[in-house]
C-alpha cells in the first residue's frame, strides 16, 4: 500500500505514520483554538479541579536505524556460505554486489565488474536516466491538427503509448465530425524492432513495433497483461478516433503546415508511468521512455538514439558504465550486458540522494505487488524487499533494496545466467531474505 507514492511497508511506513500524525495534530490544534474563544466567553466563570496529569508517552515508532553498529563481515560470511550450498548451485553463473547504503561499504561482491545478461533489470538504468533527464512530473502531450479545409485531422504522435479509450473519447469530442483521420509518426524513426528481439514476441504479448502512439501499449482486446500486441499500433489509434468522429478515411501522413491544433491529451506523469512499467516489467513502456529521453536530449527518436541517450544521462551523473552494452531499454534483447556493480551503484545513489529517490518507490514490493506478488510467500524478505526482476531464457535477475532487521538499508544487484528460471528465482529471493535477517 502507498500514500502519495511512498510505501507503507517496511521502513518508509514508519515515516509516513509520523507524517500523517503530525498533519492530524495540526488540524486538531487549529480547531481547538477556535472553540476556546467561545468557551471562554460563555463558561469563563466556572471552576474545576486541576486537570489530570500523565507522563509524556514514549516514542513507540522510530525511523529505521541509519546509525549504530552492524556486523557487515558476518553478513558477507552468511551470503558466501549460502551460495556455497544448493542455493548457489541453483544460480548457475552468479555475479552480484551488496552495499551498505549508510556507510557506502561494499559488503559482498562476486565478479561484480563483469557483465552478464541483465534481462529486465535493464529497466533500472532506463528509469534512472528518465528521472534525471525529464523529472518525475514530465508528461507527453499528443496534439490533433485540423487541415485548413476542416475536412481532415492529423494526430501528431509524440510517444504516448499509454493512451486509453477515455482519452480517445475526449479527443473525438474536441475534434467533432471530420472526413479523414491521419497519424504522423515522424517523432520516432528507424527500425520498429530492435536487435536481439524475436518478432514472435509481438503475438506473445511482450513487445510491439516501436511507433509513437498506442492504445494500452498496443494490446489487442485487453488493457493490461502479456496479451497479443498489435502490428500497427499507431494506425489503431487513428482508426479509434475515426470511428468516433465518423471519418471514412484512415492513414499515415504528415501534419499539415497550415493546420490548427483542435484537440490534445496528455499522458500520466512520468513517475506514474515508470511505476507501471517497473511493477509489470512492461517492455513497450520502457522503450517509449527511452525514446522520450532521446527526443528530450535532441537526439533522434530511434532505438539506437534511445539507448545512447540513457547511457549519456547516466554518464553525466558520474555512473561508471565500464562494461555496459545496451541494445534496448527494456532488457528484452539478448544482446544487453551490464555488470551488477553498475545496477548497484544506481540503487545506492537512489537510496542516498533525493534527486533519484523516486526510483525506489517504483520497485515492486516482495510478496505484495507486480512481478514480486507471487514470491516470498514463506520468506522473511516479504514486505521488506523492493526490487526489479529480470527473466529471459536461462537468465534471472533481482536488483533493489532491503531494510535489514537491524534497520540498516542495503542495496543489491544479483544477475544469474545459465540457470533454470524457477529455481533461480527462489534462490535469489533467499539471498535477499538473508540480507533482511541481518
């Protein structure tokens, strides 16, 4: 559960409790002040016994311990011992890093500088770059331009793959009856499918051709989930508008130079889009965010421009990208390579600096939501681990943060290649729960 984007699970919940209490107390004091004036006016001559006195209550909720002694050497030893058991055997080739975010100490690492396939853990880099470059409140505005003769309109697709039926209804109401509806997709260019992608994944529901306007991420017949995606997402948007305004012609075309903007709609704020992307590991959304960063930087709205823009933003924030190779922004590509040290470095920054802290709130809560909703059922990390998953054939990843029983917050990035998915997931969750128990 969350309030204002802040988790009510684990450490953050304690802070929220105090914040909510403070707000209620402030309102109560204001109300009592007004009543006090009337009470003095009408009952000032009454007498009463002294008020009962009670000792000040002790503070029953405290923030998670940021200070104090912790035995990181013992934690490292427990992790190493665990990985020497059957848990480690289930992880195939494991590279990883665990960091104490308070002291900055790298508690444990194993080949942390050597890259492996990260799968959807790649989305951590995409989300970080977007927050830094665009800000959490950024929105995408889609405009509709009417021709001078009033017979046609053109949708200027701007990268919003989150369009809904309600938004289409609102656009149609603003447009009114027209004969023709076109969509201009020139905001993005280049290949519609990226290197390392399997075209069969469109019908499998994992990806869609990269076009800068989509209804519900180009899903067919559904609004969420891994269902078959459209092969013509932008045309689908134009057709949906045409159906509502009575247009008989639908197609692709440039925005008329002498046209007038007659309708527009905006996406949800970036942080809401990133949360949806991370919770459900949506590849279409991740690619759209990468393109948005590229266009904002003045780079080409291409697949290559998007990955380059992500790397440029991270590098400008002094993230050491040695060993990183990105072929896409979602992690669907089998060509991506990331050292776990890089993922952990980003997470440490998010845990210790306000400018990237919104990233942490986008991560699924173990046993509670998104791709972690059905994991950690009997493990101590349930409710305390927040992490991005990653899954490809023979690849499993888990990277995030966890509040230990001591109150210390740790970041971690674990990449497993050459492993069986279900066994690797269980093993990764066991490692994160071991951190929780420290």
